[in-house]
C-alpha cells in the first residue's frame, strides 16, 4: 500500500500506543489539534449530520463494538433500507492509506462525504448541513477555534477525520505480552493459538496492525455479479482489472471478537463460522489468493478442531478493553 500521512507529535494531541508508533499520522492540510479533535468527536455523535437529525456516525459505529455495529447489513440509515455492505470497525484508521472494503476512498476526509450524502445512510445535503451547523451554537464558535477559516464544508469532514484518527487500539493483552508488561500472560492454549496464527494467518493479518492493508480474494464466492454498480467485484470495482475481481480489503483482527458478524457482507455470524469457511468452505475462482490453494486438489487452510480452538483462544487476547471503554472516545458531555 501507499505510505500513510506523516506522523506529527503536536502538543495536546493523544499519542498512539507504543505498539503502533510514536505519533499519529495526519496529512499536512489537516494536522491534528485538540480543538479539531474535540469538534470532530462532537460531530461524530451528533445526528445533525443526517437529513433526519436522527442518525449519527455513532449510530452505526458503537464504541463497545470497536466502532462497528453488530449487524450483518444495517438498516439504521435515514431510509430504513438495508445497506449492501457490512459496517466496518473503525480501528487505527490513521495508519491506513485507503478506506471502504474496496479501497475506494484515499483519505478519511473524502471518505466522510460518502456516508453523509448517501440516500440510505445519512442522506444529507451538504449545503443544508452547513446551514444547520451555522444555526446551532456552539458550532460556529467551535469551528472558529479549530480552523482559521471557520465553518466550511471541507472543515466539517476535516474535523470528523481528526477525531477518527484518534480511534487507536494497541493495549490488548497480546500487546502487554509482547511488551512483557504485567497482565500479558498467555495460557498454554493461547500460546498454541499464537503459533497457529503465525503459521497460517499472519501473512495477510500481519504486524502490529494485524493487516497487510491489501486486498485478497478469500474464496467467499466463485462468481461476481455486476448488480449494484459491481459491488461484488470488490477491489475490481475500483481498478476495473479482472485480476482484482472478488478481492476485498484485509480487515484488522484487533478486537475481532467484538466485531461480528464478519466479511464485507457480514455473512458469517461467528468466528467459528469464519474458521469453518477457511477449513472447508473456500470456493475456487481465477483470482483466489494462492495461499488458499496450498496444494493441488485442496483449498483452504489445514486446521483440525484442536488447532481451531487454540486459534480462537489467541484471537480473544486481541480485545482491547480500554479502547472499548475509553471515555475520551465516547459521547462528549451533554451529548
């Protein structure tokens, strides 16, 4: 993937967990500031962002679920219609270079325009949103404090992006284990699961972010329909390359045990169902990831029941309880 924005250590701005780096990356045109982050947090939890004034970003991105929503295909938008893709968790977004399941947005700022305007999500007219914010104290003052040019459409999404860049998770029991800190002990079962993970999962779910930030066909389907603007093509929808059909972004496995259901369409309700897919449900197609074709005549990963149970035990160590409860990431006072 492309290099994410540069990291800057600004006064009053949160630092990431040590496992992630020394500063939060941010673009030059939108440096992190305490005022910008606070404004973005307020906007994230305020349903004023939607046309109905009933749907906030936080409606579908709940902190206790690692900013996912626990629903296969949400109907929580202004239209009440089910969306066609699963709501992703919002974790360590500052370190990514593309967003959405197909990588269709290149930064958090431009990404925000899509759900705000989408008829089945927030359905908001951007001009109307600016007018509403201008008429609702203390927003004019908060924008003036956060940005030199005050309340503008670009600054609305800049503020949201600043807050989302502070959604940092790196304090799980596994992280404590790696850092040899108190509370980082792993059981024998969890250690066996870690060994299975390193052998069979870490190629795509690698490093401290537990993702390669890439796109893979993991054998969910054997054919990819053209309906709904080629949504089933995944990355191929963006690149229009046949070699990318059926490839979707590798999600992080941080907090994976609280972000069910799984996959870009939420088809698997449990982590057990995910492993069952990789063990015996992989479907062949021309773009299937070679790692899922380890030898002639066999697809998927070789995992027996004991190995799968150990792997699930390890994945439980990736839950970051402090992240799920951090009051600085929750609704601001009075919201």
